[in-house]
């Protein structure tokens, strides 16, 4: 069963983290364990484990007699997370540019071709393609500790969340075309710049989008929804 999977708390933490990062759960919202578990289609135990993990990451607070609540997340938090991610990702791209060979390029080039096609279709998994491209790049860089730190930073600035933001898909294609050109030239400076600019622009687009949605301009709603995101449907429910 799904509830018995050892990865389930991580999966739930990722889902809840995304809801917080996109404003579906707002600062001060009460995260009621039983109602969240019912909404997600799982038992209470993995939900509690997921929330404890998010507490350690600073996404939720835990107070006596009140339970779990969503922690405040400011525009500065978003900007800082993207600055950190851009610096680490840029360094990894530069290292990959120095190590890349023809076999690696043959692996990356088709992904950029797929991005160009996916950018034309809203339902295409553009974020997944970008993630696959970058995963190959981090492997080429052969810097596991730096990649680990990037994984931590990405939790606070998940690129896939920006995939639905208007303008991001086209921007991602242009940025990865520039990155691929730098990699083909074995140009670490160009690769670092292309990756840094991509992550930075992604952050700017996401911050503007969330501002337009009122994430920071409106007060948190009443916690009467008890831990169920503001805009949910059947597709959000766990299997």
C-alpha cells in the first residue's frame, strides 16, 4: 500500500512544500493532521512525519496546543533562495563545461530539442525536461557535495513550480539553448552565466506571479479550512 512506502513522508512533504511555495497554504494557516490526511488519501502518521520535516526546513511552525501552522514566507525569502540556487547551479554548470564530451552533448542536445517542442504545448512536462537536463549536467560536474547543497536550496526555490508561470516556458528554452552553446564550446564562464541568469530570471518571474496572486499583499485567510489548500480539486487527492 502507498501508506507503507518509506518514501511517502518525503512525497507528502514535497506536496505540502509546493502548496506553501505557491500560496495555496498561507502564513498562519492551521495544518490539521486528520483533515490533511483525509484530503491526501493517506494515514495521519506520514502526514505528521512530513510536517516535522517541513518544520526542520522552516516551512511550518509547531506550537503547544495549537499544532502545526504555516510559517511566514516573504519575498525576500524567495529572492534569497533563488540567489543561492543560482550561485550553486552556475558553479556546477561551469564545472560541467570543463568536463563535458561528445557523448554527454549527445545526451543533452535532444533534451533542448524536446524543450522547444514542449514550450508550444501547455500540457507538456516542460519542468520535467529542464529537470532532466540539469540532472545530467550535475552528473557531468562530478561534484556530489555541491549537488547536495543545491538540492537543499531547490527546496526553497523549486523550479518546477515556475513551470506554469506565463513566459517561463519560452524563457527556459532560450536559456538552455545559450547554456548548450556554452557547453559545446567548453566555456565555463558562459555556462556559469547562462545557468545563473536562468535561475535568477525564474525567481523573478515566480515572485512577480505570486505577488499578482496576492501572496504578500493580502492577509492570511481564516484557518477555518483546517489545513486543506484554498484551491483544491480531485486531482490533488492522493491515490
